[in-house]
């Protein structure tokens, strides 16, 4: 896209310079008096300077528009990226909370089973000790 703009700019500048050069040569070789020639050269120079000023103003305006468009697009991209990162962060927090909840649940279940098995082992040991004592008494 920028190659087209460069080509167009170069083409316009070439036409502008070529036109000015051609007009100047035509004036120089035209059969006119010095005063008429100088007035015509001044007139044509003013016209070409005005055209150049218009071209420069238009180029500045287009550049300003392109800069503003770029700023708007970059702000939009930043806003979208922030939104997506916030969503990812919320999703990650939810996954972490779920993992903590499941871990707490598994830990609680594991403790209960451990307490239950521990109670069973204690009961079995006590029963074994009691049985041993009974056999010793007899």
C-alpha cells in the first residue's frame, strides 16, 4: 500500500516539476518582451507554488489522518488484549479455587479415613492386648 502512495507522490512531483520546467522553457522561447516575460514567469511561479502548497497541505492532512487511525487501532488492540488477559486471569483464578476446593475435600476425606483406620488399628491392638492378658490369667 505504501509503494502505491510513494509511486503516486513521485508521479505527482514529476508532473509538477516537469510542468514548471516546460512552462519556463516555453516562456523563455516565446517571442515576448522582457517585461511581459518576467510577469508571465512570476505568474506561473506563483501558480506552481500555490499548487505545491496545496499538495503539501493535503499530504500533511493525510499523514495526520493516518496517524490518528493508527492510534485508534492501537488503542483498540490494547483494550482487546486487556480484556482477554482479564478473562484469562479470572479463568485461572477459578481453576485455582476449584483445585484448592478439591484438595481440601480430598485432604478432609483422607484425614477421616486415616482417623477411622487408626481407630480400627487401636481397637485391634487393644483387643489383642486384652486377649493376651486373658490368656495369661488362665
